[in-house]
C-alpha cells in the first residue's frame, strides 16, 4: 500500500468537509462582479519552482525515509530518484530558462550530519555548489530545513518520539542557517508540519499517543530557529508551509500548528492541489492510490489565499507548492492539460492580487518528476522523467514548460484571459461561502 502522503490527505480531508455545507453561511458582503480584465502580477512578484532533497537528489544517505522504503516491498525502489545530486547544473539551467527567480530545495539533515555531533563537509560542499550554481543563474534559493527526512541515527532512537530530537534538530538547523544566511534565502522551517505528523504515524511507527509531543516539538523547533535566523539574517523571510485542506476544516487541521507559531511567520506559505464539489465527490470518490484521478479546481487557490488573507491581514502570501498529477506522464482522463491548469491557476492568482490580497510569489511543484513518497507513478514535473524505464533519466518537457515561460515573461495571463475550466459550483475548498457567494468569471 502506498504511503499516506500529504497530497492523499489533502483530498481526504477535503472530502470530509462535505457535511459543513449544511451549516449556516457567515454574513459577508457580496462579491463584486468579476472584472473584465486582470492586471499582471508585477515585477516584484516571485515566480519559482520547487523540489525536495530525498524526492529528487538520489545518492541518498541513511535516513528515516531510506528505511521506510526498505521496509515496504510494495513501494517503488528508490534507485537514485531523478539524480539531482549529479544533474543539478542542468536542472538549475532549465529553471533559469523558464524565467523564474526562485528555486526551492531542502538541505537534507541526513546528508550534512551523518553521525551525532559530526557534520559532513562533503555534504555541505554539495549544497555550496548547488547554491553557487543558482546564484550564477540569477536564482534566489528557498531553503527548507526539514522536508520530512532525518538521519538514520535519529531514526534508531525513535525519531520525533525521542526527547533529544528537538535539541539535535535545532543544532543542525543552526549550522545550516549560519552557513547559508548570507545568501539571502527565503526560509521554510518544516514542510507541511501537520502532514509530517501523519507520515510519521503511517510510515515511522510513531505511536498516536506521541503525536502531541511531536507537534509541540515542531512548534518549539520552528519558533527557536526563527529567532536564530533573524539574529544572523536581519530582514529574513521565514515560514512553515501549510498544506491547504478545505473550508471549515482548515483551522482545525492546520490551525493546531499555525496558531502557536503565528507571531513567527514572516509570510504565509500555502500548498494547494485539489478541489471538490458535491458533484465531483458523488461522481468520483477520492482515491488516495490514484492521485491523477483527483479533481482539480484552479479557483480553489483563490479561496485558499482569501482564507489566509483574512486570518493574517496584510501579511505576504506565497504559494509554495502547486501542480497537477498525471499517471506516468500520460494525459489525464478528464483531458485537462498541465499547461491549461497552470494558466487557469495563474489567472486566479491575478484575481486574488487584484482583489487586494498580498500575493508575493508562486512555486510550481515540481521542476522535474520525483519520488512521490513510495511511488514514481504520480508525475508532477514540468519536465517528466521515466525513472523506472529510462536509465538516462532524460528530462522531457511537458506542454507546461512553454506555458510557464510565457507567463513569467508577461507577468501572468493576458488581461482578457478566460479560464479553460470555469469555477465549480459550491467548492468544498471554501464552505459554505463558495455555495452562497462563489467566485465567477465574466461571460
């Protein structure tokens, strides 16, 4: 059985909010009529691409995730993922050709601290070279300190169930920050912390009784490293990105971590993928084993931004991850293309910014296909890579490559663009508001 990943959980939690439709709608001013044209996102807007260490690097050191793969014979063998470890100059070059300005990676704890109290200069030299290559290409790094992977020696002790984990995590994170703060990165402390908890119970064997302890450790770790980052990098921008769930469930699912770190978020990082309506749920029950069948709802990104714009008025909002899954790179059964989804999504980013939301940036997940936590079947890449059948690991462009390059050059879609896929009726991404007063597009 495939791991219960962040994107699986997104769909299932979204489906679980259907009951909220029966609740009373909050009173709010009616939405204005949709504008006939949308302005571009502007020269300060940050266009980016995203990746993650274990999912892309290959040549992986001993870690909790190497062990999870070894313990599950039904998972695809890891091999060397898409071998970013050796091919990073070419992948960074592909990103630069897109016209983006931000490249998200993670600095893998398992690579830079292979043994307790001992940091690897070879491990750091790899990331030094990656960041040098980004700088030469004019790209700003977005550095994730923890993308769900920690060293094998920490796994031996019980991972986040061990009382020393917090101090050890902070010691490593401070090393990383001290080394790279001068490069003026954007920072992500924990990738999707709520679903980090889910994955550690699913794959890591964390006893559910240990979840409150891990949750409190993640909160303390974020707050502690946030303060350290600001000591060594004045003006730094730090977040912990949330996997947006849906409507009334968002505050319950992600609020348990967002609220205790709210004072230490310089921008709100949001990951958005799937959207549901009652009709799509009835027609196609979400299948966590087949992400490429999950319904896509580009306008849901507007609702997600709106949710956090209301929660944090004026604070910058950044879409840290967004993309579309296909099955082994084949066309989706619904006929929706990666390029159309990208353009439709950017239209809604422009609508959100035009409506006063402080949208600062957008990362496409992902620059290439990756190891999707146990499987190579779901493909999210702008460039597709057949890891299991192509020993050359050739990067083949999808239709979204040309589309993204055009978007970055123009600052978005044309002013009179109309989405290929119109808004759904009664989106569970924002219940019940989207049922009583949904976003619309001009006729």
